[in-house]
């Protein structure tokens, strides 16, 4: 019934990637405005602002999401003939 032919890999869907990145941005904003600016974590004699820790983790998830999307797109194209 008018079903759209999509790739068998859901990671190749551009709208799903956009939603995933949007969720990561929202989580990043929520964590940024929730964590106090003066909160520090003492590591090896240095003070690290706690506010940046969730941003780094979410940034790594965003990188992983983009890389999975790129890989799925390349795999869905298949090998080139010729």
C-alpha cells in the first residue's frame, strides 16, 4: 500500500540521524544549563569543570552517530560495478 522502498539498514535513514542529533543537542543544552558553572572535579592535582564532561560524552555520541550513518549509506550503495 504505497510503501516507500528504504534501505534495510535503519542507520542509513537521514531523518533518523537528524532526530538522534537533535536529541543529543537538547541533552547537551539541558546538561549545560543544569550543571553549576563553579562545579569542579579534582583530577591529578588539576581542577576540571564538571560542566564540560557531559558535553564531551555527548559529542562522542554525536560523532559515532554521524559515522554510523555514513557507513550505512556507503554499505547501502553496494560495490561499484565497472
